[in-house]
C-alpha cells in the first residue's frame, strides 16, 4: 500500500492516505464516458487504490484538480506510474483499472521457406531461424513493457503437423513470461487446428487456451479482481466457414471486454475466407478491443473500438513484404493506444528500376549494385528487383541467361552480415509499347491470343496447374494459389507471350 500522504487545502476536504481518495461531498465526476454519477451530499465517494494497479498518473491528478479552483499540493508526493486507468462502477464505488497487453498472431513457427534450395547454406540457416528469433523478440517485448498478458490469435505453428521443436520453443517462451507474472491467451487457427497431428506438450499454468470451436470467455484477474473478460475459440478442423462473430456476447461484468477472432472480412477475396465477419457485426458486439488474426498484412480496420490485424511476425515470401511484428496495446487517456512493434529478423522488399538507359549487358552489374545501395537499411532483406524497359533488350538478355548471371555474381559478394541485401528474384518487364485493345481487334496471332486468354475459366486454369500439385516431389514445396495469385500468374503469362510474339515479330 502506498505510504505517502498528500494533503490539499484542508478547506477542500481532499486527502490521499494510501487507502483511498476522499472527494468533497458536492463534487461531480465525468471522467469515463459511461460515468454519470452525482455524488450524494450525505456520503463521500472513494476511489479504490489497490496496491499494484499502477494507477495515479499525471492525467488522473490533472482531471481531479479541475474540481478544485485553487488547490495546493506538493508535486513531489504525487505518485507516478506506467499506465492510465479506466473508471468503472462497483457497488457504489468508482474503481480505477489499468491494462497493457501485446496482440500477436500468425507466428508460423518453424516455417520451411520453400524454394530457397539454391541459397548459400549460411543464408538458409538464417531463414530457418527467423521465425524463432521473431518469437524470442515478442517475449522480450512483453517483458520489457511489463504487460499484463499476451494474446496469440491463431496459427502459432505453420501446419497441422506441429514440429516438436516449434512446440518446445513456444513453451520456453511461455515459461519466461511466467517468471515475470505475464499471462498468455491462445487460440488455434486454420494452420494449427486442434485435430491436426502434433506431439503432446504441456504448457505452464500462466497459459490459457481456448480449446473448443465455441466462443467462450476467460477472465484476466489481478488480486482476485476480474480486470478483463477475454473471448475466443479455436479451429477444430482446418476450415471454419460459420459466422463465429455472432457468438461473441459479453458475459460477466468486467472493466474490459476483449475478443480474439482468427478470421476474415467477408468481403476479402485475396485469402481463403474463414470465420467471416462484417464491421457492423463487430461494432454490434460492443467489445472494447478486437484482436484479429489470419491476414498476414498489418491492418487497422477501426480506431473506436480498435479492430486490428497485427500481421505475421516474420515475412516468409514476397507476398508478405515490409516490416512484421505485433501490437503493444495500452489503456491511456480514456482509450486504447496501439503501437506497432517490429519483430522480424529480415524483410522482403520490392524495388523497380527503369533500364531504358542500359545499352549493354555489362551495365547490369551497376544496376544491381545501385539497387542494393538505394534500398539498404538497418535490417537485412530479400529483394525482388523489377527491371523495366520498352526496347526488348532485357528480354533478350534474360533468354540468354545474362540477367541471372549478373544477379548471382553480385549476390556472391554479399557477406550476409548485419544489414545484408540479397537479390532473391529479378522480374523483367520489357514490353514494347502497344495498344492491347487494338491488338484484340486485329486478325494477327497476338489478337487471337488475347481474345482466348480472357476466356480461360478457373476450372481450365486448374487443369493446367494440377499436375504440379500432384507431382510427388514438387507438391511439398508448393502452396495453393489464392484467387489474387491466379490473376497475377495469368497476367504474367500474358505479358510473357506478348513479349515473345511482338519482339520476335519485329526482328
């Protein structure tokens, strides 16, 4: 219990003695949007001051002093803390409640990083370790910021077959959090659903798991007081197509109600739509915070209340480019403040370079080197470099293997220490100027090709690519294509064929 005594103008009847803060009889408060309490002239009202609630920040005192025109106080005795407070009713009293947590999702521990067999062994080792390193940073951030708990919203593991190494590493992180009194709330998603094959690993008692495909609430308590009700569910099978959002209903009374949902907006078509929801449905549930998972791109869908996809903690392909990490969420100034915390070991980045000025393949060396220098930062990265031209030279050099040769030669100089830049992929856009609509109308082969490619349906597309997915060796390195990726493949194929038709036709 706090020991210091703060006395403000005896005529104001305002005293802090560690057990509570007595307000004058006729004072009225409106600190919290829900708070509409006219204090009774017969009874004083107390602000309950529990020992470890980390309350009484300057903003709180400033709010109180607005009640008193000419207060006098000794500023040295004003207690300070790390978090602000939320005011809630409890049997006629106004209770101050603080909260700070980390929201993370889609850890995909032990991801294999497919298609990197041609990389140097030292680089492959860094890629393999990256998801574990990002998870270690997550644990470090939770301890550093003294959070109350960590939310992990689905897809902790990469596939339904959870590696033993991934589960042991996860447990070790949980045990470190336990040493600091930090709780963990876990739900499983479509990649680590409960019916999948995995080795049984038990977790410490600070870990609370939503272990059924029905939304339920788990309390977060501090000194036997419920501070937050946390709601969630786990996938029993790989796909959950039901609208689980309708099951998120506030249960017991608590200062905070936080929802964990591994799913997607029903309007999103870039990814497989699981546990679909609409924003209006989220608002209707009246939760204080929506902790989302499943979408690997970081998104803040709403501010009041916060509705957030933190993205995954480590990019695993060029589709997942940019910084990756989690969110630190803190109740302060009567609202949640959400701050992104990077966790990645390296990033995937994209850069486009105009090569119309390049007249000789030898000049590609300088193009690659300058591209690396221009994008270098404090973090390592795998770079997708797009070279553009409208003269046909790049396509010719690519067909002769010169583009790949120069890329490999420049990569061989990379030390792979500290903030390295590795050119992972070079994309050539060497398209002579043409009017696609005019070509479609023509009787040339290019026109016939364009008219036919637009008629390709999804079923026909699948017939073309299915042999790859049924190949005994190739299938384990391939992910299923999303509808957006299919469009990209079709567009790339169209551009490649048109390049060949037009450039060779002009020779």
